[in-house]
């Protein structure tokens, strides 16, 4: 049995990359009897400006989505990051051993800081340290994430080791779990870059809430190439990505799907792919809507989750405070 933990930002859009990169792996690992922890990182979300009303709505939507995907709040501790104050407390302590240089090297920070100049916030810069605190606070062994979080995970490992060397064994050094397929779903409009909710066009992603028409339109206009052969060839990023998505939503290997489309063009393939995505999304969307209709139930689940998480976090912080010498 392992302690498995992951977290996602509560944003108005969760796309199939988020689903296959992080949510679905958590559902699978939950069935193996692990100790699962999953939360919506609202204090990470505010590293970029957020409208308070939207943030509140996005939190409900995030939790409804995890539940709709199959997260069982009995088996998984499900909560909202800001409810467990120890996350920010530990982040402060880790700030005092983290180096400016290593944070400056974070590629996600560099991408997000573009154009902000001197006005880039300290929160955005410090974001990976809060993430390290999220992980280390719970003696996490395994962190299922998409490929883009690998560098942040490395930092969490480095901070755990640095703290342990300085103050004695305190933190478990966590391992990332990055799936072989689905860890990096690419943008539909530009398959050389990852699918991202902050892309300039909504043609870039399939949101879990996209309706049938939108999915058909987005897949129809997805970038491919002029070869017209449906094959899982990494060098042909567009069709490779669409085949991966086909494989993920149907659970069938890409090699088998290729055979179905021998001698057929991209038109047939894209039409079927849109249909498969819609079949896959429909039951999830129904469940999300059902959960959102009962906010009281969501609040009760979050209260119970926060209580369980807080008990673990408080135990750990007692040790951490003692190690650094602030308990008298
Ligand atoms: P976030 O909210 O950007 O993304 C949530 C998860 O979705 C994965 N992901 C993808 N996977 C495959 N293909 C894609 N195109 C794609 N885009 C996103 C991400 O890798 C991630 O696993 N910093 C984190 C949240 C976080 C966290 C943590 C994660 C905060 N504390 C502790 C793990 C453990 C983030 O912003 O993810």
C-alpha cells in the first residue's frame, strides 16, 4: 500500500489532458487499495488574478468533476487546499531552504512570466514551493501527474533531501508517476505544444464540458498532415495525438485502431473519433451536472475531507516545527 497524492487547479476548464494525465490515474490507483489524497489547489489558482465569484464556482466544478470521474470520498481524502492551513505553513518553511536560482529555472514560471516584467508576482514565482509543501506534508510516496509537472516534482524531491540533510530524516522523497500514454496530450490546433486551458484558441482543447457539436467541430479542424494515413507515428504529431486520444477514450490499443482505418482517410477517422469522445464524455457530464445540483452534499464531502487531511498535516507539522527548533 502506498500513499498516493495529486492535485489540480480549480479552473473553469478541465480538459481531457487533465483527465487522463491526473484524474483517471487517481481513480485507478484508488481501486488498488492505496491511501489516496486528492485536492483542488485554490491557493495555486490565485497566483494569477481570479474573480472571487468565478473561483468559488470553479471549486464546486472541480470537486464535482473528480466525483463524476469516479473518485470515492470514502477511499480518497478529497478536499480543498486552503482549508488545511499547514500547506502554507510548510511552504514558508521550505521557502527558507529553497534557492532563488532553482525557482528561476522552472520552465512553467518562465512561460507564465512572459510579458509581466517586474510586475510578476511573488506567488507565481513561489508556486512550486507550495506544491512541494502539498506533497511532503503527507509523506507522499507516489505523485501521478502529467509530463509538464516533472520539473516541479524534481524540486519537491530536492527540497525533501535538503531538509532531511539539514534537520534529520523528516520527509519521504516522492516519486512521480507519469503514464506512458496520455501524460502529454497535445493541442488540437498545434500538436507541437501541450493541450492547455490557457491556449489562445478554444480549438486547442476538448473540455470535459464540451457539447457534441463543439467536439465535432474541434476534431474536424484539428491539425493533421497531408499524408492521409492513420498511423501512430511520433514524427507526425497531429495524427499521433488524435490516435492517442482515440485510444484513451475507447481503451483500445492504437495498433488495433490503425487496422480499422487502413485504406480510409482522415475524414472517416475524425468523424468516428468525435463520436467516441462524445460517448465518453456524456456520462461524465451528466454526473457533473448532478453533483453541481447538490452543493450541500459537496460541502459535506469537503468538510469531511479537510478534517481527515488536517489531522495528518498537523501530525507532520509537529515534527517539522520541532526539527527546525521552534517548539519550546
Ligand atoms: P494543473 O492544474 O495545471 O494540471 C492538473 C494535472 O493535469 C496534467 N495535465 C496534462 N496531462 C496530460 N496532457 C496535458 N496536455 C496536460 N495538461 C495538464 C498536469 O500535469 C497535472 O497533473 N501544479 C499543479 C497542481 C499541483 C499539484 C500539487 C500536483 C499543486 N500541488 C501536488 C501534484 C501534487 C498544476 O498546476 O496542475
